[in-house]
């Protein structure tokens, strides 16, 4: 195939992105960049761990997995929804109104990278991926400190659930 008749991968990717967007603004390049950053950080941590000469990481117990899951959930809600962290999200989101107790509802604003970062920092599911990655790196390099931090945030997550349960019981008794 002659060079001038070879398919242009950039043009093909742009056509596919346009077809995917279906007229909506979806910053696919920024999304890909965010995914690449997360994967790169995890890969760099894996390389650093291998070069550290430490043996294989200790397997996590079921309790460690549950604790880390609760902590990841709680930190993700803190970062993406809590009222107190709204100044961190303000460059990327607009306040829409109150949400769940101590939380706010926000609408992502901007285009391109600003929009992509806004979607990341206002979405507990998206933020949770980064937090879980941080915990994974913590388990590799500093398991005792990671367990301590996970315990602290896990306790707060359980306490939050208890607060909601208490409020529901209080409401039901009225």
C-alpha cells in the first residue's frame, strides 16, 4: 500500500470520537490522559517496589479488604461530595444545592481537561479508583501505616452508617 493511501490513524480516531460523542461534549482525550496517569502511577509504584528488593507483598486478609473498601468509600465521599471540600472542586464544578447530610450536589463545568477533572472530582466512583490505587501502593510500601489510616477512615465510614441508621430510627419513631 502506498504511503499516501495508507489509513490515517489520527483521522480515524477523530471520526470514531465524533461518532461516539453523538453531538455532546465528551473530552475523550482528557479522559484517556487521566486513565493513563492512574495506570502510570500504579506501574511506577510496581517498578519501584520491584527495585526495592522487598519480597512479594503479603496477601491481604479479608478484614483488610473490607477495611480498605470502607475507607475508600468514605474518602471518596469526602473528596467528591462533602461540603467542607467544596473549595477543592469549585474550579471544576458549580454548586447546585444541598445533597445528603453534610454533602452538596454540583454540576461539572468547563470543557476539555477542566470538564474531565470536574467529572473525576465530583464522582465518588471515579475518585474511589484513585483512592483504591493509593491504598494499593500503601499496602506495598507501608502496610502498617496503611492499616492505621484505613482503620481510621473505616471507623468514620462505619460511624457515618450508624448516624444514618440512628436518624432513620428516630424518624420512624415519630
